[in-house]
């Protein structure tokens, strides 16, 4: 007897249902619209499609299956259900972004007259500061890979480059040799970002040095005379994958003694946070991160309350540290 497959923890309960053919067709057309006309990356398209499938299943369950019947109240009720399921704030915001794109698509196709996401904005409580590593944690992590092995040299170069440029992990593993310039006076990466948009990101001396060391030694040992256009490869000769890099990152985070979960995106957040905290221009950081909207970058300018408290306690004439020294 076949066992029933286990439910994925991140899969909404509604995903186990079947959409009505009419709704399935709308979803299929939305998928093609994002991929072909909006030219979003396949990963972004799949993410949007999954979120809209969840909304359509919710609508079907509640008997609201006609596009012209979807309303602002429908969206708020659906998002409210997600909150009741204790979905993360970032998940709720992502669903709202997907619904905005879906509403615009329906208007474009003449299936609805009004934007049912109008005037809906995430409340301030949905916003969380991105998790970032401290400077000392970054130093330990970047020093963790075992440079006595080709994989260690590769991983060290990848970690250094990720932190030095703030690129996404998908951009890192997809990086090709033609996209990097390692001249001593001009080291940079041409990053292929979301929507096939290319941006130029400068590379610091340490990142340049580690990538150069990897290209001149470890990469050739792993390829063993095989050819590859990708910068970061495995012993099988193929490019590194996001999943494989995530696993390697967890290993080195443990070696570095970092007692919390470290993700590739955490290094991107650390890149932005550390630059801005040291006075970098917000627009310059926006350009390097590839954010279309500067409001996305502005979240990094929010200073942690504990840091503010510590600054007052340490430096204010009436601060705790000052009073204790008296």
C-alpha cells in the first residue's frame, strides 16, 4: 500500500485542493504574462504563481470565483487568514506583492475594472529589520573555509564575493567568467539581476584576491581539463547550485561558531547594513543591490534600538556607563 506523501511545512493547506478549470486557466495566463511580457526570472514567476494559487484556492473555498467579484475586502480577508496561520511577515508582504501584479494583469485583460489591491499597504508591524551579521561574525565566517582543499578555496571565494558585492545567491552561482573583471586597478562584477537587468558592482581587494586564487588553482583542479563558462564549479564540472552553496554555508557557519542560522541573504543584508552604517550613499547602495525602488533599500537605514540605547548609555552625560565610572 502506497504511503500518503508528507505535507511540506511551507505549503498552504489549500495547495492540496484542485482549482476549477476556469481559475486554472487564469493562473496559467498570469504565469505566461509574468514570464514573457514582464520578463521576470523563472524563480520569481513560480513564487508569484504559488501565492496567487493560494489566493484562488481561498477564493474557491469561499465561493468567490469570478474576477469581477474579487474586492479589496477579499484581499484583506485572505491576508488576514495568512496572519491567523502565523505566516511570517515577509510571506504576507510577498503575497500582497503578488496580488498587486495579479490585479494589474486582470485589468489589462479586461477581466476586472478596478484594482482590488488599491489602498492596501502593509502595516508598520509587518516590517522587520533584515537580519545581518556583526562585523566580527563576518570576519569569522569568511575565515572559516578550509583553504587546504579546492572546495574550501572555492567556498572562501564565494563567501568573500557575496559579502563584498551584496549580490543574490542566484546571481552568485549563475556568474560566468565573462561577467567578472579582476584587474588590480578595476575589479568588478557585471551582475545579471531580476528582470534580466544588468548592474555593475565593484569588488574589493580581498574579494578580488580570493577569487583570483580560486581561478588560478582550485577551479582547474575541480574541472580536470573540462570546460565551463561558470565561475564557481563542482568536482563534477557543473556550476554550483543554490542548494549546495546553502549547505556549505551552514557548515562554515558552524565552524565559525555562529550560534544562529546563517543564510546567503544574510550576507547581502550585512553588505548593505555595514555600508550604510559607515556612511555610504543610499543611492549607491541601491544601485549595487539592484533595487528598483529606493524604499526597499531604506529599510537598512533603520538603526537597531539596542544600538541606540547603548550609544546613549555609553556617551551621554547621564548614561549608565558614565554614571558607573563616577
